[in-house]
């Protein structure tokens, strides 16, 4: 039987959930005008929108979108924190920065309420994935101003699990210390991106250990990018996760309005169709209004067998990571999902890169394997060509040949 962290909310009938969203959206719009939250008020006024003009989710396309660069520009124009904050620094208890994956990092403020919203959403995610309080969860997120480590650790603790942060594998001593700790603890779950997991995996083998048997370092049952969805620390880090049916990530729609829109028109795209991920965080003190993450997502709203009524999203990747070949737009997740069941290249995680070059007739892909061979290369190439429908130029490399970033994977490189 499916267990829910918040059954009263997660199984709310769709009509009641929609009514709750409408109510919270109206309250947010009025707060933007009355408080005011200057950045968003000015955007609404410039679009000819007053405090009573937004009445329901149906009105979302009227609202101008906000992208990351606009937040950066606002911080530069109104240093140091910008004018888009819903709560002043004096009411906040934590400051972090974004990762800077797409440019200069932005600053992120959390009130206690903001953290409680994230912790509640994160606990829902853990329970959807079959986690249990009392388990040992380890992670290697960077600390300091990067907010991921503290936020993830807070969710782990709020859920009642043992939080074991080991930090980045930035030195041989750090790696050895973490591995020796894991030999004793045998963590139940490893929360880390593939390249980092690979660094520890390969180091453990170099120490004469079997990572699976000696460290309990296991590959997730449902690998790939569909296990969870995030709108980043700016908007909503723990937006959702997949249940046992692996039909996309159930989103916390009581706390956020999530759209998949046409990047040009801003209008919603049909369910199951790729569009830009746009998120409005409804209840946070530091709310975001129609924040376009410039990510690619699909949304499904048909009933899920688990009983959760909240819509499900499939995060496909960053729009900036699209590589064009043979008239098609290919994302790293297309590679991931094509090879996910080929054990020869997915142990412990699939490591690959797509190469963006001037020749758009073929797609160049680099894939690692523990035991590369011509026969395996032929099968990987055939699989990719079958699934993607484009000609593939494949480099099958020995494990360890691709870069190992300390945080997020580097899946697309320019030739």
C-alpha cells in the first residue's frame, strides 16, 4: 500500500487542489502589490495587470515570465539582494547562492517558513521513493555558500534519517576518509550525481573494496532524470519526485503552480508535450512568480495508480543543452533513457557526453564502459540510432576517460 507523508494534501481531489491553487495565487498577487514586492509589482504593472486581474490558474499566461538573467540584473541594479525578495534579510535565517551552472550565481534567502516548505516537500519525496525514517543517508554536495548541502541535510534530518555529509571528493584524504566511514555505516542511500559517485566507486575499487558489497553503494532502481524534479533553490528545490510506479515526478501542486509552455508564445502545451518549465511558488515568503527555468519538461495529469492526485512531470534537461542533429533536437536525457538498461555502460552510473559541432548530420556521443570492445560499441551505436533516429558517431571509452566534475555532470561539450 502506498504511504504518503501528507495524505490529506497529496490525495486531495483535483477540483479542490485547483481551488486551493486559485486562492493562493490571488493571495500572492495581492501581496506583491500591497507589500510590495517591487520587482514583480513593476512587471505586472508594465503588462497592464492590476491586483484584481489575476483570479485563477487560467490567467497565468497573462503574467510575464521571469528568467534567471533578470534576477541577476535586478541584483546588480539593487545591490546586494535585488528587489525581488518577498522577505527582507532581517526576517531570513539562511543565505545561500545558486550553483552558477548557467552564469553568475544569484543569492538565495530563506525564512524559517521557506525552509519548512522545502523540508515538507522533501519528506514527501523521500516517502514516495520508499525511504524510511532511521535510515542512513550520505551525500557529497558542496557546502559553503552553495546551498545544496545544507538544504538536503535539513530534509534528511526532518525526515528522521541520519544525515551523513562527506563533502566534495577534492583530495585523496577526503575520499579515503569517506570510504572508510561508509565501510562502517553501510549507508542505505547515496545522494550524489553520477560523476561524483564514480569518483568514490573507482577509489573504493583502488582500495581493494567491492563498492556494492563493502559500502552498500547501489545503483537506484529507477535510474535517470525522471526520479525527481527541481525548480532550483531560487524557486523550489524539492518540487517533486517519482512514486513506485515510475510515471514521472509527482509535484507539490498545493505549494506551486507548474506549467509546461511554448517558449515563444508562453501558452501551455498539451500534456505529454515538451515545453519550458515555469514555476510559481505560491506559499514561500520569498516567492517566485512565473519563473521560467529555461528547462525542458513534460507534464502528465492522468490518474496515477499510487493514488496521489498531484500532476507528474518528466524533467528532460536544460534547453541550453539541446544538440541538433538530422533536424532533431537531442537532449542528454534522450541518451540516458536510450541506454538505461545496458548494464555494460551503466555500472554504477552511465557516464557520457554529447559533442556539439558544426556538422549537424550526425550526433557525436562519447560513452564509458568498464570493458570497451568493438562488439559493445556496435550494440551501443545501434541502440542509440534506433531510439533517437539519427546517425551516431560513437567513441566508446574506458571508464575514467571522461571528466569527473565534483558536482553536476558535464553532458554537452562544444567541439
